[in-house]
C-alpha cells in the first residue's frame, strides 16, 4: 500500500492542488461522479449572481447587446475551440447533446451525395443511437442505422457508409477510441465522422482540427463543470461550413435574424447550427466554468488524471479485496478516459453503501460501478480515502444489505 | 386627458397592484418590453440561489432525485397546463420554441396519413416558417410549406392540407386569432392544428383542451417572466399521445431511460417529447416564475391588460400628437394580444429616444414600434408617464435625431 505520507507528498507536488479551493465541495467526502455532473465552482456562483442581478435585472432587454448575450453561443464556442484543439469559428454552444447529434448527423448526410448508411456502435450511448433512429423515421431509406461492436469499427468501414458516429470515451467501460486513426481510416472510404465528446471534453487532450474531424458534439456539465443539464456544443469543420445543410433551421441560424425575413437563409458560419434563443442563464454558467481553462491545460489535467487512476488501482489491488470486482475496459490507462468501471454482482448495493461512506460514484445497469476522476478538485489523499472506504465496505458485506431502489440518473 | 388623479385612482382600485413589488424594476422607468423579455422577480432570484447553493452544491448528482430535477420538465408542464387550460400530463417544458415546433409539426404530420401540405401565414414569426422549411429538407415531398396571408387562413383550408401552423398573437401587429373557431374549421377538413403561443401564454386566456387543439408550443421568457432564453414548452392533446411519432427521440423521451437500452422505445405520455438532459438552472427559474399563477388568474391579467391599453390609446389620441403614428392591427382591443404596435417612418429613432426617456418599447423592422403591456408590474400611472414621454419626444422631433444603429434583439 502507498502510505498516507506518500499520498500527502504527491499532493504537495501537485501543480493543480490550488484549484480544489475553487470548488464548493464538502470536506468529508470524495466525489467520483464528476463524469456525470461536475460540481459548482465559486466563479460559477459569482457569474450566476451577476447575470441575474447586474445584467437581467437592471438592463432587461438591452442586455442582449449591452452584456453580449446574443454572442454567448459563439463566444463560448471559441472558449471550447481552445480546449478541443480547433481554430475559432467552428464551435457553437447551444441546445442539448442529443439535439446537436441530430444536426451533426443530418449535416454529415447532406454532404454524402446519396449514401444512406450511418454506422455506429451497439454499445454507444443510447441517445446517439436514438437520434439516428429518429432521423431515419423522417428520411426513410435515405438514413439507415447500422450497428457494430466497438471492436469491429475498423472492419466495418466501406464505400457505402455515409457517416460514422462514435463516442470517444465509452460511457460504460471508459474505453478511449483513437480519434485520429479512426477518422483517417473512415475518411479513406469517403465517410464523414461525427464524434461525441461527452465523456472526453476537457479531460482528454483532443485535437479536432489536427485529426481532421468532420463534426463533433459534446456536453458541458460533466468534466467541464458547466452546471446540471447545461447547454451542449457542436463543432463543424470550417471546410464544410459553406456546403452543408442542417434541418433545425431556427431563426438564430439565419444570416440576418433581425431582418425577420419570411424565408430561411442560413448563416455562412458555425452560427447556422443555432436554432432558438440561447438559454442565457445556463449558458453564462458555462462561460464562467470554462475560464478555468485559461489557466490550466488539458494535458496537465490528463497527466494528473492518469496518476489518480493509477494510485486508485494500485491501492485497491494491494488491499486484497480487489478480486471481487472486475475492471471493465482496458487495463492500460492511456487507453481510457478519466473513468474506472468495475463489474460486480452487487454493484448497485455497493454504490449505495459507498455513498453513505462519503464516496460518490455511480451505478450503470446491469452491474457496473463507475468512478470518474476529475483532477481539478481530487487529491491523492481523496483517492486513498475512497479506496479505504471501498475495501472496508466490501469486507463488511454492505453491498448486499442495501436494497434502496433509487433511480440512477444522468450519463 | 385622463388626469393624474384619475390614474392614481385606477391604481388604487387595481387588485393586482401588490405584485409590482415582486419585480425588481427601476423606479424611474416604464418597461413596455415584457412581451420580449419579462423582468426578474424576487422569487426567481431566490430560486436560482437555492438551486445552486442548496441543491447542486451540497447534493451534487443526488439532486436529480433528491430535489426532483428529473421531474422538472413535466412538473413545470403541469404548472403550464393550469395556465393554458389543459388537463395535466399534456405539456412538457423543454428545449426552445423552435425545436418544439419541429417536434410538433413532425408529430402532426405523423398523424396525417400521407398528406404533406403544412399551411402557415406569410407573416408568421420567422422561426415557425423556418422550422417547416427545415423539415421539408429532410422529408422532401412529404412536407410542403404553403403560405397564405393572415386574412386568408379560413379560405385556404382544404382536405389536402395536413397541418396548420399559426401563432395566436402576431409578433408584429398584435392581432389575436380566434383559436377555437380556426381550430374547429381546420379540423373539419381533417387538418391538425399547431398553435404557437409565444405572445399569448400567460396573458391571454387560453383553453387548449376546450378548443380541441392538437399541438401547441410556446416560450416562457416573455409574459411568463421565466428568464432570458428560458426553456420553452410543448403541448400534445392526450388523444394523440399513443399514436404520434416525433423524430427528436433523445434518451429522456425513452420509456425507461435508465435502462440505457440500445433501441428507442418512446414513452407513452407527454415525456416522449423530451430529448436531452433538462437545463436545470434555467428551468428552475421558470418553475419559480410560474408560481405567481397560483395566486392570479389569466382572466384577471387580461382584464387589466385591456384597461392599460385602453388608457394608453385614450391618452395618446387626446394628446394631439397621435396622428403621426398609425396603429397596426385591430382597433378593437379584444382582438389583440397584450401589445400595441404603431407604424412610423422614424420608428427606430423614436424607440431609441424613448429608451433615453425611461420608456422601453422595441422596434421591429422596417417601421414598427411595439409596446407590450404586462399587468403584473405596470400601473396606470406608468402608462400616463409613458404617453407623456412619447408625446414630448414626438413634439421635440427626437426620433430623427437618433442615429444610433444598435441591433434590436429577440422576438
């Protein structure tokens, strides 16, 4: 076992240790569910107060110009571009990840000259699959969902596939896909690639432009800490912006929305992916949360995230209690997002028992216990505490005692 | 002219006068743009603080159950149902009005057995038209936009029309359409009717069930005061819930979202219109704003709204300055929403000059000055003040002096 002194030493050497105080977290707990819902930070609290009492309240309708509300979607888009390895002008913050999937897949199909197959994985996050299904209902034979196992992606590429839709980090297993290699392999068949970054944005180094990605979507309420159900984002490569079409053509995607023209004329830029009026309050929280990335690089976060997971696994395996749980996904941490997932017969009960002990992970049906590692606010001593609680709970057999059938929520 | 004493007497007799103190508005101004963006209320400020510091902060992911976040869309839907004359279980709060239009029109088409014509007005709010255009791109000849003038709606109904999409109150002219008569006339041809309530929800008495409306959508940031860009809503009549299909089939519309099943199986209720994860912070503000309607009826608001507009017009016409401006839309106030609109050559300049004088209306291209009347926080003396400023500004010729070319924002 790594000693408490050694964990304390790791914390002392941690260049990110100062950011813990940014987050309003209880002292006696270890939050390993930031991959589902990131915690609130002081800058988000402050911004929410400002947007209500220093913007909306005194300036009312004039705030749209005076406080730049109307530019929030593209302003946050550019913040995200810097985080996701993209030139500015290619990302918009808007709507939900599901809605943005619909736009991105439609847009990708609009560039695919008659091909109809949309390839995805059987184990992709359900909404990615459901949005393809929904699009198929409208487009009939011009949009066909084809499912393969994650291991068969590369073997399933062919000239008659129009679009490949993948989530970079599997929400259940934590498996990290190779964005660059898969994108390149797919594009050799003329396939457009849509990446869902829900579980990788802001925690795994991503280079959308360098990987020549066609489209991407993602959410801002997990590792990006933008707030519960915060607005999502969409990326479209600059090379596609003049030629694509997307069908959720709301008034803010118009080239000149304030002309109130009766016919739609799409904006030439990324703004063509905007639809309705932006959700200002929620979006302001996202803007504030992302300012953290002006001080910290994703590479720094990745380095600490890998160390946190490494310490967790080392401590757990040395405890002698690890044999009951089976790690799901790659053992090589560099092939994972910032998440460990374990199969365990009584995963639900164990998850509940750990919450009572102050260690918050989550359960995914039918038998998976997930732990997310967010290096912004987790210390190595937190990890030591979490493993201690896990081991003690397993030794005490608490998992089989918990029968609370509470619903588990959010991805 | 109505004397200041008489205006003060009207205010003293106003049963809604106490609600002015709910809203955080500057004392020396008259806000006539609540039909574009409603102001902030004390209950909304309080709720936003609670959701961040008493829910998200301490309870993190557990808030989805503990604080009922997961039920927000349908819980707010039921608040709206009471306001809009609908039985519970038929409205969901979610996404934007534009996105909900897409769902509603798709759903209406899914019930229309092969008919393809979607009839709307040339002067409908642009996003209503744009969303039909977007749907047409996906559905090809199975969705065809047909435009007519507002006066020709009844003459344009026929057996080959599938869906009629109308906004109850015209965003430019303020004209109020007869929901019951038009719905009935359309349904005699087997047409499904989608009503956009953006400019009528919470201010015009509406009886969705009694009018046998098929679908409706609307926004919560105008007369409902839910906050800038707040989540919108969608209504679907109970009789359609088992047979319709809507294509924005995100994970929260699934019958059992937490099964994370690979294939979509739509919820049987109004929840099938949910798509992505709800925007909790913005939605909580809406929930708080709507609690005002537990104390006040829409009929009360309508009565005062008509009186406010009547006083405005009477004062203005008696001032001798009214001839320069032409009232747009019906002179009969009962055929208007809660909005007066005037055509004026220098409408933009006049709007800017009035803002400087503390009277906030808005400008709509090319030459319309709009004033919205929200009886929750406007007094009769406010109206007297507004007319005084309007008259003085016109007499001073301020409209032609203003050349500030600021963009005008939001519907």
